[in-house]
C-alpha cells in the first residue's frame, strides 16, 4: 500500500479579483490554505503558510508531532508578518494538512477548509469546521437548512496568524487501498453540496484531474462566490503517479468562456466581505444577537400584519357605511 495518484485544481472563481487560496502538493505532504484579510493580506497569509510547510525541516518528527510542528511554524510566520507590516495587520489563514506515512494518513486542521475521504462509494467529512455557524449548529440554534444560507457562514473561530500560538486539531486515519482523500477550501463546499461533490468525483473516479476540474466547474456554475481550491490523493497498491504535478483548473477554452461570460467586471462586481475570525468566547454573544434579531424581525412582521388588518377593517367599515346610507 502506497501513495498513488494526486492532483490539484485552483481557480479564482467568478466574484474575486485575486486567488487568496494556496496549496501544497509535496508528497507525502498535502495542504490547502484559505487566506483572509484586507487588500492583498489574505493572499500573503496563505502563501506564507504554504511556504512554511514546504521549506521547514521537521527533523525526525513524524505523525501528529510533525504536522503540529509544521503548522505552528506556519502560524509563527503569518503572525510575525502581520505584526511587522501595517498593511497586513489582522491577516490570517485556514490550513488543512495531510501527511501520508505508509498506511496511515495524519491530518492537522485549523479553520473551515475541509478534508474528505471517499471510500466504498461513500463520502465522509473528516474535519470539523471551526466556524460560528458550526457552533450554532452543534448548540441547536440553527438547522442545517438555516446554516447553508446564514449570512455569517464565513465567520471562523480559529485561524493561523491571529495569535502567537494556534490550537491544532490532529487525528490519523488508517488508509485502505482505493481510498481517495480530498482537501478543499470553502469556495467549493459553500457552492456545491456534499452529495453533488460525491457524484462528481464518483463519475470521474478513474481520472483525478478530470474530477477536480469538474468540481471547479460545478462551483463556478453555482455562483463562484469565492476562490476554489481542491487537492486530491489516493492510496494504491503501487505508485501510479509520474511524479510531476501541475495545477489543474478549467481547460483554456472553457476558462476563457467562464471569464467572458461569468466573471463580473469592476462596474457590476458584488462587494465581498472578507472572512472574519471570532474567538470562541464571543460565540455566546453572537447567539444572543441572533436571538434579538429574530425577535425584532417577528415584531416587524406582527406590526405589518396589524396595519394590514386595520386597513382591511377600515375598508370594510366604509363599504358597510355606504350600503346603509
């Protein structure tokens, strides 16, 4: 059992001007990072974090210790740059890392990028989102349907670069021959439901490059609200990849069509609010604010109905008065 084929697809999407996602494809190490921050700070943060993974020597560390060490180094670089450069102040990035060691895949995770496993014709989300919406879901304050359209679904509760140290979720998955692992930014998962992701990958299971291009296309067709990045690798009985890795996105002719027909220009671009990070201790305040907002909306609706009923009653009274006179 060994690492088999692998591929990456990254696309700016339909609404963003720059791609603030970054990725690492350096077998046996893979990662996706989704930057945040004003101006170009998000792009800087994700690329700093990705570079830290690629050029840091972890020494003899292995498994979760190696993954944590790499992510902490990435966090240190982003944090120091954020504090030294006023234009990058407050920047940060998500990061989801996978390290393949024999028959075990070790993951490190911060933020709301995700890792999935496709095994035996079933897709499983391996990571848990560090996000406000996920906290509201777990507490029962939101339904799954409400979460999918919640206006604060981009608010995350943990990110690299916002503090000197970062809390990293780590876990290991015993791999099986035929497993396919996906790492992706939320530009994919916010636009394409999990069942659709599964369907696209399953239909293209024998061609990982084609599967990733199809996922990017599906996200853009659904709106392309954010940058889209997907990294995939599979476990095989024999190494099947030729060792060369090229970024995959839409084919040139299709990419040009998307840019001509779907990408907004400066005159009609919709402003996009940068991803924010909210510390976990502030979540209860967010929940309370959400409740107050619901109560205000309910009062407004009741007032509107009352006005409507009074109006109808006035008209009815006028009709009756005219009939009797």
